[in-house]
């Protein structure tokens, strides 16, 4: 029996945190069950309780490291996104939103 990898543990925590952060009556996050290596879930938008037909695929990349901007720009570097991830995203007709979050950061709402 193989032990769970640290990266799978981090990704699981990141997905749970994302689901909690976007909790809203007009946003529904649906997890794609099972350990996957692509899309983690689907985000669907509602308006006054009615579906709008607006959806996006969600790819969550978690880290236990502090996320800091690059020295000369507000962007951040995400080592977790590979070339194959980008090629996969380019072939979809539905938008893919990349969520990169630190599982240890405090958050307030």
C-alpha cells in the first residue's frame, strides 16, 4: 500500500479552502470526484437563484509556501503549472480558471 503523497494532501486542502472561500448563494462549486490530473471542478454562476448558463472549469494549484509577487511585477510564479497543463487548457471550449493559493494563509471575509 502506497502512502499519500504530500502534493495530494496539499491539493486536497487547497480545494477545500477554495470551496469555502467562494461560498455564496450565486456561485456553486462542484468538485469532480476522485483523484484527477486535470480539471478539479466546475464553477456555475446563478442570479437570483436561477442558473445563468455561465460556467468555467477550475484548476486548483495549492502550495504550503508563501506566495509572493515577482520583483518587478505584480504577477506571481507558479511552478506547479506545467507545459502539459497549459496545452490541456488551450484545447477546451469552456474557460479554465487557475486558482493558486496557499493552504496556510489566514483569510477573512
